[in-house]
C-alpha cells in the first residue's frame, strides 16, 4: 500500500490535513463513546434502564463492526476525501437526530447508521493520514492521527458529561452535530484528493485472517481485551454511583483522569513499541487487569477511584496503539483491508462487551459487569502468555 500521495502538498498543508483527520477521529470516537458518560440521564429521560441505555453503544458497535468489510470493499474505488466527507455528513445528521429524537427507538436507529460511518472511517482514516505526508513521515502521521483517541478521552467525553450537567444530554449531542459539520468543512478545505490505492474485493478482505496467521492471532487477543474493557467501562458511571458517593462533576473529573492516562499510555507506547512491541502489548493488558482489580477493591474511595481510572486509561491507551501497530506489521501491503478486519473485530467486541455487560448489570449488578470485564481481559492476557510459553517450549525442544 502506498503511504504517501504521489505529489505531496506543501509541508504545512500536509500536516494540516493530518490534523483534520485527527479531528475527524476525535469526533467519531466521542460520538461513539459519549453515551458512557450519559447513561444515567439518558435512561431517566427516556424511561429505560441503564442496561437498555447501553444499547446505544452496542448497536453502534454492531454496525461499525459487521458492516465495514463490505462497505470498504464496495467503495474501494471511491476517492477517500469524498468518502470521508460522506461519513462526516452521516455523523452530523445522526447526532442531530439523536438530539431531537422523541423516543428511544429513533435514537437507536440513528446510532446504528452512524456506526456504519464510524467503522468505515476506522478502516480508511489512518491510511489517509499516512498518505498525506512523505513516506518517511508516515509513521509519525499515523501516531498523530491516533492521538485523536486520547484527545477524545481527555477532553471530548468528559466535556460531554460536563455539558450535560449544565444543560442536557440532548444539547450535548446537538453540539456534537455542529462539530461534525465543522470538521466536514475542514476536510473539504484542507484534505487533498486521495484516489483509492488499495482495491481489495470482499472475498479477499475476509480471506486475510484465514491466510495471515499473525493477523488472526492479533484479532483474537484484541477481541478478548476489548470485550472485557467495554463490558466494564460502559457502566463505569453507574458503578461509581452505586459504590461510592460521587457527583456528576467528580465523574467528569475521573473521566478526564482516565483520558489523560490514555494520552500518557499512547505517548509511552509510541516509544516502547519500537523497542519491543509484543512485550508492550502484554504489559498494557496486564495493566488493564490490575486497573479493574483496583476498581473492585478500592474504587469506592476517592483515591482508589482516581488510581484505578488513571491506570485503566494508561493501559488502554497503550494497548490501542499496540494493536494498530501489530495490524500494520501483520499486513503492511494490505493495511486498509486489514484495518477493516481489525475494525470488524474491535467494534463487534465493543457491541458484545456493552451488551453482555448490560445483561449482567440488569440481571445482577453493575459490579458483576466489572467482574465480567475483568475475566475477559485476563483471558486475553493469558492467551498470549500461554501461546508464548508453548512457542518457547516447542523451540527449546528442537534445540540440541
């Protein structure tokens, strides 16, 4: 896959384009995860339980995951700037519908449609950023674009929670509709034409993990830790409200702490992955396990909640950067197609994690949802450690 435009624009305009794609990622991520900080008021306003409200995350993830391989393949010859503009249009209209919707079914319909747009963006966004700059700067462009995740968790989601506390959850989504429209204008003004350079039909997209063993192993471990993360994280606000005396303002602060941790984890992993990518990924998931244990044991105290959310953010930020780098390393020549498979695994896991966590929360308690998340993240880590030990044993057996 070519990672730079054939005739790069000026240095300033190239990096402005990367910044706009980073802003796009920020907007998509905050739209996807905004309900996490708003489950309680959304549920109260629409007369539904927090578990049912969690379907806003579930359905978004279902469409983002299941639809992306098909849509990316069907649009494989569409100019990527035009495709990104269409995706942002869907996002702006979907957030507007969510803001003014009179009932929950319409909210879920809007989230379902926005999920399709989100999944396609994840498949094309990073590769677009890499193509905007000279090839030797492609890695840095990818890291800058991925920082949109950290910015979203540091500023976007806590800001949405804060705005809801001042106004309403509807106003929050209305503001994000306007933000989506602004980013759309920026894409049209700054991002150059990017003809598709990775034409892969549907059958070849789905064949990738069957033929590519490293890619398949990455997808398995990613699916497990994402399942665990979102089974717990989707219900972090109800968990804190149930187990400690917290205010909406303190929850917003904790989400900022989590997001700041994500930025730190992303930054640190950007260095450590160049030294040992596999070890960094394993340590990041070990951190997720430790963070959930801390939340369950000392999360009812103010210092305990802060420590747990900080470690959680650091670990998840590092894990996300690792899994994208592992995907690129496993399929460097079909990165866009591989990212569509990555997005399928990742977003389907978001959906199932939120769904299973919601079912657990409604049938038992939100604390049980956190325990469920802990079990899955532990399974992801153990899968890697057992496979590594088996590989080491097999290698040792063949040595004299």
